C-alpha cells in the first residue's frame, strides 16, 4: 500500500465506524420511546465488545492463513501475534478497516430483535456470534477462503455483512417470537427525525465502507464511491415513487428505507460494475425491498425494524445481480463477466452458491447459538418488562424526561 | 358561579383566549389533552403499515365565571373556536358549589 492508500483506508475505517452510531439512531428512532435507549445500547455494545474480541481472536479467525481456500482462519494472529512489528502499517490498517465491518454486522441484527430481547442475552450473543459466524464467513470471502476460490465476488460485504446479518436476524426472531400485541397493536416509530439523521450518517459512512474496500486510493475506489452515491439515490427515489403510487403518500421513513436498500444492494457490486448499472441496482433494490418488508405480515415473523426485508433481501439481490453486471473493464479482479456483458452464467451460478452457503451457514449456526442462550440465560424479557419498556426495566433510565418538575 | 369547560382545536387557543378575556374572563386553566368525538382519529402510514390513531390532540380550557357572564363568554368562545369543520370540539357549563382564592381566603364571586 502506498501512503495515499494507507491514508484513505484509515479515513475509511473512521467513516465505517461512524455508521454504527448512525445505525443506532436509524433504528432508535423507529422503536417506541420506552425502548430507545435499549436500542442505542445494543449498538454501542458492539462498538465496545467487538474491538476487544478482534485483537485477541476475531481477526485471526477471519484473516489468519489468508488465501488458503479454507473455512476459517488459523491462529497466526492470535493476540495480534505476527502482526507486529509492522513498520509499513499495512497489516494494521487492514485489520482496523476489517474491524469496523465486524462491529456493524452484529449491530444490524439489533433491529430485528427490538423491544423484547434480554440485554444479557445480547451481551453473550454478540461475541459468540462474531467468532462462530462472522469470522468464518469473512474468511470464506474476504480472506481468500473457499468462496473466493470458487470465483464468487463480494466487493464490500453483500454476503459477509448484509445477507449474513439478515439470515442471522431471521433465525433469532423465529426463536424469540413476536412482540406482545404484534401485529394488531400499533407500534409506530417514536422519532423519525432521529431515523433521518441516522440515514444521513449511514449514507456518509457507506462511502468508506464501499470505496474504502478498494484498499487503495485509485480508480476502483472512485468508481465504488460514485456507484454508492448513485445506487443510494435511486433506491430512495424508487421506494418513494412506489409507496406514493401504492399507498398515497411519500413518507420520510420511506425515502430513508429506500436509500438504505440501495446502499445495501450496491455493497457487493460497488467496485465491480460501471456505467449506469448502479442506477438499475439501486432502483431494483428500492422496489424489491419495499415489497419484501411486507413478507413478515404474510408469514407472521416479527422482524421489528425490517432487517430481513432490507438487509437479507437487498444483500441477496445485489449479490445476484452482480452476476449480470460485473465488468472486467472496471476491475481486473472480475474474471467471469456478468451475463449482460457476455460472460455467460458462470458468475451468476457462483454468486448463487455463495449466497446459499452464506445464508444457510449463518441461519443454522445462529439458530444453534440462540437456542443455547435461550436454554441457559433465556432470550426474552418477561411480559411485564416488555410492557413497561426495556429502558426502565433493563437499564434503569428513560430516554426522555420531558415533564421534569425539579 | 359556573365552570365553563371547552375542548377545542389546539391552533385556535390564542383566538379563544383573547375572545374570552374580552368577554370578561379573569383567568383560565389550559391543558393539552387527547380524545375522540365524531371526528374520529386519523391514519398514519409507516412502511406500508397503516395505523389508526383514535385519540386526537386537543386543548382543554377551564374557567370559573359569574353566572351573569356565562352567556356572553360562551358566545365569544364559540365564535372564536369555530372553523365550521368537523373536530371543532365541545363546550359545556357546570355548576360550581364553592370557590376560594387561596392567597386571601376570599370566597364566592370575590374569588372569581
């Protein structure tokens, strides 16, 4: 890495880290006011526990023995052994950048379990999940593991971050069950201004997420930056248009959701596609995810803040359409071009295999972890705690003391 | 003495307050309340899920007045609060048995 690359990836790491508090605001605004601090807390907990875990074990299980075509990293970097000394800083910069991804991925799951998960269960779930689910999948894709060997592409984490978190979220909520009263009792967002600010922070940080994943300050980073911008905008525009046409109103939550859906879908594609492909990818995600979030009512799973509908579906969509749009003129890492560029279906098939493996592994292992926690600590708060709100019952705080008579 | 209680549209509060003062009201208590009447509630939509909000925000005014002022105050209040649209609210009058000004101990009409 040249000094430009090191500078850009360090800045990108800070940008990506900023996405987690952004996500906290995005989700926090959508919860009811009695649970807002619990949501913020679940996100901040990831910022506190994952870095500690990463330097000890997480990084080595993900990136030890890179390029081995394997399933999980070795122990070369346990406790940062073999990372130091690193006078050029290349390994450190890479591990810091990857750490920020490891922070936000479990944080994404918090939106699905909102309003009813024990904080003690979350405190155990996050580190265990990071080691048993996140690190292996990161190894498969980002560290030259078996999916990378197969030829599957994932520029910035459509599979590793979004499909992974979405599939894990689905597994946890199937065990956790619905919130009392859902879907008959209204549970509207308590502060969409927070959600809007969170959306802006996510959008801002996503430039580091995607353009930083070039791991260089070069043309590919520039393409990824532009693609991220365009897909987010197209997602927001199309979601708004569809809901305006279908439900009669252009909503604030709608444009926020569409922007995030566009960002999710462009993530695997960011540095592999060019031209107007990001327009199609963002627009497609905006429309698809709008309909996907209605699935929970049909199938009866309580995905509180639509992690499955946006991250699993959006990530899957982006990963599959990369098999249509991947362009070797944009990035020489593209060996088999997409179907629309005359590359046939080879890449599309590889992408489908990678998606199935990621979703299957994340779902099954997460289910096992959640079952173990349910059998020991218990996943769910009591009904009375749920009714009173988790801020007061689990954290002894209130998000808003507006009628203070002191 | 009578107590006049009105539940009105929140944005009409300033007009109604001014009109009632003009008609001789000495003081009033204002409360933010929620409720429903014939207007019913309204619908909110979040990610395609429609929520019926049954309780609509309103402002409640309470004022205790002399019997002789009731008619004029009611007339002023109703004229100021009316928009002609559904949801303008209600006003009702109740008898007050006793009233005391806490600072001085004055009772009855002197305390109004």
